């Protein structure tokens, strides 16, 4: 498999763009050296790179594509609006139609504000909570990897350069499925915590009653409960994690697959909180969100078409069915190779990742990179195992065959050393203080 065009363009990309792309999750440091550097186009569950290589792709635009690439109903809806103009000096009626459509899936919410990325939505939710409560501190789930690019969250990670300590000190972490850790925060900071923000789940379901206990604890302490539905939304259930687990958050944040890859995110919530950002009340105004591109007509048309597809077709059921095949049969293949202690497919069938361990049963970037390298060689691009509505059983068959072949190499690497099989450096964690272990030595 040849990547010559990608190799040439990578150097140019790093000259023009910090990091070489616009999301750290898509960076060169997240992939093997032998991998496609740039995607040319995609259709359904497959993509083609600029060298003409074809891949069955899992990950689906960092989980932003739930229906499959270039899904016809979504593309056609966006095209119709593009021909009518995309942005005006007054709202378009499609903004109201899109709000109706999303709120039909989120019956616990009364109002919605659209924006362009998840960070805008989660940060706006915090602003509402702080304004409503008059408090500054926020509590976030430290076991969930990402909430925003904004200072309130990135300041809690290793990549905290440029963020004032005063901002970092306002974000307080608690542990998932551990109500005592959250109770401790409320006890340590009485009447200071404005809200709790968390995802309903990541790779394992919460203990029954945990999410309701979080909500009850918030309300008992005068705080709001914010649910991040960026990933659970349009995967766990049509109504997101809140519908799947039966919990009623005060505010919820949506994005990723909301418009099947088009740039649409949303903050939804109960009227008493959301209306703080309105212009028809006599209380102090809250400048919640004001985005020039938040009402782009073609993107909202894509969101409406996506929502209608979820409502009218068995999207969620298909995600679970296809994912279950990958997980069940993939786990059997792992066991066949005697690697059950070293490789595991984890997560719900609608949203899975592969855990890779080394000889010492430790999570290992080198082994992860090797597995990616070897599945890429076999025509599969699987930084995760996130399926789409248009992945087929044939795609699953080919993926399982690729995993089978890749695991044979993985086993040899465990026995003889991964450096004998990995071409180039291992991938790196996104949250690392320096690009290289010693900042004075760039290589």
C-alpha cells in the first residue's frame, strides 16, 4: 500500500497549519507512519485517500458521522439550501424548524440554541449555570477524556500552557460511578459549585441509580446537572443517554452526529435556565451564544434530515447489530490467538474502542500503533470501532479477517519485541506536556 502523495503533503500541511490539521485527534502523532495522511472522499462506511487507497473506515469523522459518509438524504437536503443562500442578516425559518426537530427527540428540554462545535455548547452551558446560581466553581467527571477546548477544561489536562491558575482552580474533578467522590466535592466547596457536567457513560454502563443520584445531589446543593451528549447522542438512543438511562438533566449538549458530519452543535435545556439568554425577560442578561454561522441554513437542513432519518429508519438498532457482530466475533478471534489478556474490544456495540496491552499487561501506545498499522495494511482504518448505519455485513466480514491477520503480527510482537514489527515511531497521547520527552531534544 503506497502513501507517497500523503507523505509529500504532510510536510506542506505542517508548514501552513499548527499540528498539520484542525483537530489534534486527527494529527500525524495519532497514527502509524504507514497510514493515509489525507482522505480524498468517503461513501457510506468507506473512504479513499489521496493515493487512491480504499479503506473500510471506523471512527467516522471522530464519531461525527452516524449514517455514513455522503448519506444521500442529508446531502440532498443541504444542497437544496445551498442554492438558496446560507447566511442572512435575519434568521431563517429553518432555525425554528431545526429547533422543533431536535426538541422532538429531547422531550425534557424546552429550548435550544445552535452553534458549531461541542466546546461552544458545553462552555455556554457552564455560563448559564454560573449565571443562574451566582457561583463560579464547576465539577466535571475526570474519567471522561474531553469536554471542551476552552480553558475551564484544558486547564485540567497536561496541556495547560497559557491558561491562568485562577481559571484552573475553578474546575473540580470527581470520579465516574463514584457518588461519594462528588459528595466530597460538595462538602469541600459548600454553596460554591454551579454545576456538574458529565457524559452519561463512556465504555461501561453506570451502576443503576448513579446518574439519578448525581442529579439529586446537584439539586440538593443548588447546582445544575449538565449532560454532555456529544457521543451518547445519536448512538445510545434517539433521545441520547438521558433517554437510554432515564435521567432528566437541566441542560444537555449535543453535536458530533447531530448533522451527520456537518458542523452543528446545540445546547438544549429547560426554559427557566435557557431563557436567561433570551431578550424577553427583565432579569440580568446572559450572553449565552452568538455565532454568525450558528444558523447556517445548509447545516441545519442536514441536521433536520439526519434527525428524520433516525426517527423513520432503524438507525440505532443497526448500529447495535453491526457493532455486536464486530464485538462478539472479534472477541472470539482474539481468544483464538490466545490474546484475551492483551487485546479487548470494549464499549457498547454502538461505540467501541480496542484496548491494547503489552507483555506487562500495561496500556501501550506502541502496541496500539502496531495494531493500527497492520489493519491499515489490510484495508481497514480503525482508530476505534465506531460503526455507521451504512456499514454492511460484508464490511464486518472483511474487518474481522483483517483483525485476524493483524493479531498474528501482534502476537509475534509480544514474543519478540514490537520494535521488530513497527515501522516508524509509536503514536502519542494527545494530553502530553511536551511533543518530545525532552523539550531540548526535538528528535
